[in-house]
C-alpha cells in the first residue's frame, strides 16, 4: 500500500514538508509506503506526473501553508487541474489535508482542501485534533510537540484506514455502486 503526499508549498523543504515527513515516518512504521511530491508548481507536466503517481496510490494527503487565511493559490490551482485530469483516480481513496501556519488561518485552509475530497467521495482521515502544525521555520515546527503528535496520529490513522479497506476488499466487500450525478438547475 502507498500514500501520495502532495507538498503544496513553494518551499520544497519548508514547514509543510516538515509536517508531511512526520506523517510519512508514521506510515513507514505501520508498513505503508509513501512519497512526498512537490506540488507547489501547478504546471501541466507536474500535475500529469502527480496524476500518474495517484493511480499507483491507495491514499492521498495534501499539505499547504497558510497564505492569507487559506491554502496557497498554487495548490488550489494544482488540485483544480488534478481533479480535472484524474478525478476518477480520487474516488474512494482515503484522504487528509494538512495545514502549516505561523499563527492562524489553519482551519480555513483545511476547509478549502477538504472540499476536493468530499466531492470525490473520499473517506476523510483525521487525527486527535485538526491536522495542523505551527511555526515560521522547519526548526520551529519541530518544536510544536502537539503538531508533531497530530501528524504521527494522522499517519497511524491513515494506515489503519488503508488496512481496514484492504481487509474489507479481501472479505468481498465492494465499493458502493456509482450513480449518475443528478444536477439541479433552478434557472429557467
């Protein structure tokens, strides 16, 4: 089993990356493979590469720093393109959002990122608090003991969800039957 972690920060080794590394370490301890993909550049080539990796992944975690009380514009653009390009690859895969901030805006950032998961019927994985870390530098994030624990528990919970879904598949439980989407339009 494998989890794709998208680093939505323009800083490849910054605070968001530090949080995602903590999740990746927890996944590894649970026997789950992971890969952190730099998604801070929403080029068509990068999105296409992530879409290919998503096909080989069983779960998804999207991380973003907080910019103006929301995810970075680049990860929003990246996710918009990814959903257009590979939306079917998202269906029913467990997912989680991670926010990194100096102080505030984290829950608004998580709310925005969660909408991608909810639209694609993805089971949402949580921790023992909102999936966030605080710090202005990777060194400060490493001092956020509560945030680090949240990332560790998130990794363990993702591993548990993946193992539970795998056990269900082995027991003959199939995915829900897809229904054609009903679209209501009130404009006449």
